[in-house]
C-alpha cells in the first residue's frame, strides 16, 4: 500500500491497480475563504498543491469522501467537484452525502448505513466508523461524517479516522481492530470560539500510544485554523518516545507500507519506506 500525501486531508491511496483519492481539495492557494473571522483573516488553502499532483490524479480510479457538507470545502471543494464530475469517477460516500453529491453531478456510490457491518470494496471490505468533529458545544454544530477501515487481501489494514477528536468510540474501535496503519487529523483546528474540532498534539500522541501499528498525521500547515506545525508535532512525538511510529509526511511525499506477508518484522511492525514526489 502507498499513501501519497498531497495536502491537508487529500491523499491518494494505492492498493495494487486501484488508486483512491480521499477528500480532495484541489483549489489553488488563497482561492478559498478564511476559516476564522478575527485576527489575521488568511485565505485558504495556505499552500499550493505539489507539482506532482496533476500526474498523480491521472491514475485515480475511485474517490472516497468522509464528509463534505456545511461548508467543509477542505474535504471537497469546487475544483474537486468539477474534476470528479468531468471524469465521472466513482465516489464512495455515506448515504447522508449521496444526494448532495448527485445533485452536483457526481457519480455517488453510497455505502450501506451500518457502522457494525463491513461492505465489499475493491476485492476486500470497508466499514465506517463514527466521527465526532469537535469537543463541547462547537462539536454539536459540525458536520461529523465518518472514518473508514479498509481491509484488502495482501495489504495492511488502514483506518482513515476522518475529521474527529479522540473519543471513547474511536478508542474502542482502535483497541478492537488494531489497524496496521492509521491516518489521523493532527492540526488542532479550531474557530474563533470553542474547543478543538480535530485532534491536536496531545490527542495524536494518546492515539499513537493506543495503536499498535504506524500512525500517519495529516491536516497540517494547509488551513488557516490549524495551528499545529509538523515541527512541533515531531518534537512532541520525539519527547514522548513515539517518533518511530508517528509519520508526518510533507506535501507530495509518498509512504509505502508493505503487505503482511512481506513487510512484517519479528515484532509485528510494518517496515516503512518514504519517497518525495513533490
């Protein structure tokens, strides 16, 4: 399995012949609105997509959306909608998001509305995991969406946490399934008022202690309401003795996780290789 990190939550997952684009935000730098009203009202995204993006997108076979309504352009923006609509790429989503996507001309293919049971996916299976997009009262106003656990033959299992804080539901799911690789939001996003709406440094470290496999951090240094930097997260992980299990890819970087039969060490950890395609 390859995880090609493009920017923010946008990645391309490679499973054999399949290329799955996750939560695409394809707009140019500074072309989207600010996400905070006070202080420096910076437009988004804060950085451009890597130069490798157009070539990487040409290989995409499917798209996977965790959530996309109530203004969540950082998981599906107008540029991405246009790109998906022109190609009629199959868009895997929740039943909640399917009507919204279809009214915009996208080829929405909803999964069953059942968090308990997996569905068929690319020759293996996928299941959804509930997200809680924020602590306190602000979380009650957010569009929560889902995370996904993907389990395919001869590939490491992958948990895409989606936009969530660390909740008892997420903790229990990880303890039960112990995915080989987990992709979690780490930017500590918050608006002008209220608490964090995704994991920040401390929750990412707590998640990494809980998980047995590799953890990959995203949602970093691309949006104006995400204050956590890669350097700060790496320093905290190093101080906590977790740096070898917490991967913090640069935009454009590709991480490779070999399958269970070929990539497991005596301790059960997956070997990891990195490549920059920016």
